[in-house]
């Protein structure tokens, strides 16, 4: 029997982060568990979705070395609802005694042989390469690139971030985002959950080691072992780069907030029979935006315009809304004139939105 004491706030902080990696899959029991290790004056909690193993650590008040595995749901709920200053946990062979506002018994999870569940210890001793990625870079990727990720599995490789030393690319059927950020020395197809978990780090510098498709990320109080996605050889990098480098005859500057407000208002007039698009007509003084059924129309003046030419197109509402919302500035630099797409660009981020078929011009030769 062993015992340790830990600050309630410390344990709540660890558990709140650790549960993010527990997928609770009905196909794998370990994804509903958390492994607790106390050693060298620290408590570490590990959870997994089978592809990612996340360990969060912090200091304890006092105690003996021990390890046990419990169910994520029961343990995390009890920790979150504890309001006393400190928690004392006593570990026996088949249960823990959790002393907080009261005393509670939680069963220890064992394997089929009745032995303690052992979590793998992941290490990379001879990496292909190693480096450091900034937490601010990760949060930048999530903000700009996440809205362009595919969320369905028609092309599974499009559900991940294509990362390398030059840029980060995300794409789906209607959107592309190319973000000029340096991340890894070679191409990696990073699952979205990896960056979501890393963004919880309280430290700016996150060290990593890469061996083939396995990566270990590590800070003082966080360690994440991840397996990168398959399909990187199928990712259409060259085609996407070509689209990002395409030329546009004209560009204009639009107020972001006003544009989003117009889209929200006109979305009210989109019926179930429409293709969820709006007509955009570029005029000398501004853009006229109209619902495809003609029941709503507004005009938005330019803040700036270069090489104006008459142009009209049909743009998907949700695709456009996502890309505009993933733009930090107060103004949108929109490039138009291409038959198949429009582009939004600032210094480091290029966003492309595919155009919908325009019913007004369909059938024209």
C-alpha cells in the first residue's frame, strides 16, 4: 500500500489536459483509461487514443512512488468536483482510496490476467532529425489552417496538415490554405489532434524528435508520442502550390466585419433548393452581393481597388465564411478574375475558395 498527497488545483489542471487524448473508443478499452505514475516528487497521467500517447506531469506535495490505472470518466469527474485544497490518494492492490471532500473508492483497472495494465514507454534515441516548434506557431496553424481541413474521409490524407520547412497546407473540396510557417525539416502529415493537444502546453518552446512516422514532442510537463498520418505520397502538393501561385486580374480590399455581417443576413434567404451560394458582382465602387433567388441584395463599398474589371461569380456561403473568419486582420484582400476560384491573401497566408457553378451563366458557350 502506498500513499501520496497533491494539490487539488494541480491535479485538476493535469486531468483537464490529459483527458483530451482519451478517445473513449468502444473498440479499445485502453482509450477509456488513464495511467497515473508518482515518482521523483511528480505525478504524471497518461491517456491515449492508440495513435497518440499524452503524458501530463506536475509536482506533488508529498508521497511514495506508485502507479495505477483507473477509468477516465469516474476519476476525472471526481477530481473536477473536489473543492478542498488538497487530495490524498491511497493505493492498494485493487482500488484507490480518494480522500477529498469525503472518502471514495475507485477500482483499479487490471488486464485480463489480473495484472496491472502496462503502458508502453516511447523513446526515440536515434532520430532522423530533431528540432523545436513554437506553441505560437501551432496556434497560428490551428487558427488559419484548421477551417480548410477536410472533415470527411473521401480523401483521408486531406484530413491532416501537410507540414514542412516552407509552409503548412490544408485543403478540402472547396478550400485551400497555405501558411508560410516553418515547422519540420521534411514533409509530415500531421493529424489535427496532435496540434490541438500541443496547443495546451504552457510553454512556448516544444522540442521534438522524428523517426520515420513517429514523433515525440516534449516540454517540462508534457510529453506526446504521435504517429503521423498515412497518405503523404498522395497529397497534391504541386497542384495546390500551382493554385496558390495562379494569377488574378484584379484585387480589392473589403472590411472583414461588414462582409461577414452581409453574409449572415443574406444567408437567411437561402432556401433548401439553392446550392448554398451567393452571387458576387464586382463593380467599380464595390461588391454587390445577392441571394441566388433574388430576395436579398446588398452592396459593400471597397476600401481599396486595383486594376478593376467587371466580374461576377457564385461563392459557397460556408466556405467563404470559414475563410474570412480565419483571417486576423480587419480588412480582406480579395483577388478575383479567375474562372474557378477567388483568393484571399495577406503577408504569409494564402486562402483559396472554389467557385460554385453560376446558374446565371450555365448553358452559355
